C-alpha cells in the first residue's frame, strides 16, 4: 500500500482515470478480475501481514494474517464448490466473527454471488430476501438457527445451511458443519476466472413502496471502493482501520474489501455498541482510522468520561448515515483529536461517492465533494437538468463508474425508473453551495434514516398489519437527539383491541421478532383513523408534521 499525497486532491480529481485504479490490480483488470484475489491472495506472500484483528463479545481475541485468510478461504471455497455453481447466491446471517470474513472471501473465490443479512432481521425479512433471489446456500450459527428455520419455511430455494459452531438436533434440514467440513477440505483452490462484469455482490435496500430491492454489483465494484479508501479514508502504511459496519450491510464489504485492496489491517468487534467497551478497545488496539455512524459519535460524546485516560492512536475519523452536526464535529476535534469527516453513499452507488477529504476544508453539515472519477450534481427530478447553487433538488450521479450497481434483481422497470436524462436519482434532496460542496436536506420520499439505518415504511407497516390488534398503521420519522430519527407508528387498533402500554410493548416485540430489531417503532400512538387522500393514500406528510409539533 502506498500513501496518498494529502495536497493533490484537486489536481487528481481533474486528471483521474479509472484505469489508474485498475492498474493497481494484480490481474488484467477489468477483463480478468476477481475481488477475492485482489483483496486477499495478492497480499498473502507476506505471511506476517495482518489482515484482521478480532475482539469477541466475551473477551475473545484473534489475529488473522492475509496468508491465513487466503488458506482458510481456499478451504471454504472447496467446501462451497461442492454445493453451488458459478453465479449461485450465497447469504450469511452471522455476527462479526473471523469465519464471516473467511466465508465472504471463499464465496467470491468459488464464483458465488455473496449477500449479507444483518442479524437484526427476523424470519420474515430473511425469508423475503432469500426467496426473492433464489438463494441456494445460507451460512449461520446455532444461536441463529431457530430464526433461520422459520425463515426457510418460506424460502424453498435454499438447499444447504452451513452452521458455524456446535450443532444442535432437531433442525429441519441436514446442516453442513462448518468446522468439520473445513478440516476435511484442501487448502489449495484455484480462484474462479471472473471478469469485471461478472456478478459478485447482492445486497437488499429498503424503499418507500413495495418490498426491499436486491442491488446487484459486479466484480468491477472493487475498483470503486478502492478509490474511496485511497482518497477519503486516506489509508496509510501501518494503519489499523476500524469500520464498525457489519457485513450484513454493504457498508461492511465497502470498507473491509476496499481497505484490503490496499493491504490495510482491519479491526472488528463482535459486540454491540457500548461506550465503555469501545473506549477499552480504542485503548487496547492501535486503531488509527475510525469509521462509524453519527449515533455512535453522539453517544460517545454523551459518555465522554469513558474516554478519560484512553491512549488514542486516531489520526482520522469518518461518518456515514446522516449529516453530522457542527457540535459533534467540534467535539471530535476537542476530545478525539481528529476532525470527523462526513461521507455519503447508498447501496446503489456501491460506495461513499461524496465525501469530505483530508485535503480540503471541512464545512460541518456538508456531505463534501464527489469522489474523483464520479460526476455528481443536484438536479431537477422531472427533467434531470442540473440546478444552480442554492437551489434544492435531487442529489444525482452519472452511473458510469465501477462500483455503481448493475440492476435491481429481476426488477428492470424499477431499475429504469431510477434514471432521468442519464442521471441516477438518489431520492435524497440537497443543494450545492458556490464552492461545490453538497448539502443534504432530507429524503424526497418516505424512507426513514435512523442511527445510520435506511428503513422503508412499507415493510414496517406490513409487519404491524400482521398483529391481531392492528387494523391499520402508518410509520414516519420522528426527530431524535441521538439517533437522528426514530420510527414512530400511528396505529388504528382493531375493534377487539384495548389500547394500553402493554399492547404497545407487544406490538413492538412483534415487529422486533418477525421483521427486524432495528426497524421496530420506538414510539406507538393509537389513533381513530389515518389521514388519507381522496384516492385512499395515507398522507404521511400530515403525520410527519404532527410528529414534529
């Protein structure tokens, strides 16, 4: 990995060519390109080069070198190749453990298409994703097996379940024991001869209408994320990089695989956010670059006493999910000793494509400027015409860069509807200032941004509607100091229901268990009726206004 000159962002932005990144690849990219080789095997000759530091939720510690990652992922590729053909979909439902990273690399080596499902999802959310893309293999743990069993009742395409950990009896299918299979597998494997246009990743993103859409990325994706790690994350030799994103969301592979392209060392923590635990980890490990969400930074600020006496090695910090307030940026400078750089991207863009860079002035609240090689603008959503500075429109990008998505899985109409005049419309409103900085103003639709998660109201409302006490429901964002927004549900109770605090808790638990733990409504209000248009559509604007009063 070579360091990036911190004084040449503007000149490189003007002269940048994607061939510059492809030239750093080991194979003849993009015609011959496999993500797994570029992010793992080409670094494995240096047997002492650390790929991953792992901290378990119960105090476990493990160090994984690139050589060990290459060997273990070879074994996993051999295991998987017995059960899939090239292009088959393989999904994980796992915590942040070393085996998760091994499975990701091994799947790509075997020519499979990798998809992650965060552990917060319940059986309904899992089943929909697996069934929608005809997934063939799922990788999970004994702790998650009950949830997976229930999900698989509605996902008949899944033929094999690989379980990492001690098996239990009574499962519906014949599981493959990960550790036994790995022990028997060869450590030699010839990585699939894929090209930049072959399918690689499939991650689902929520929308305002209909169920979540599968976002497909090709192997060329790795060049795009490598560029962000170079310019925005500014990885340097010797960095230890903690991106707190989970492999169940695309943010996880973006920061893990993009950094591994350059041979950087990653750190991962299995546990959930806890200020005291995070402070201890920042003290124990030589973490020099931190990437997280605004909610985490805000909660660290609320508990900054935990950082007293911590020997911080940070030289750079980044954030994604929603705009950072000036107060959080100032706190980062005063307490963490670094300016927290805001970034922006979507599952469709495949990457953080508008960022604040170490080479330029940070304007708190601004998303920053486009990544070199990417053309972005604020446009009129009806005509696609770029707007003048100060005018509010939709944030848009030209989709002619490597990490831009190929399509929504089996949804050509929805793919086509994302574009106006060759601009991809993000669904996010914003404006430019006179100096070309982008400023986020909110969603153009009803997607809720909460604690870095993108939550579509349709799935939440559908889950609420399955509760016997709910006749009708609508959800909207409610501003929240720490999470940015929370999900608030307006519920019309069924005739037999008796609204109470106990019923609220029961409804919340239903959504947590059946849909996901991050999408449940943290606030529920019972109403006699929902405001609607003359055609029967729920007037969410009115509900949002009521919520903010």
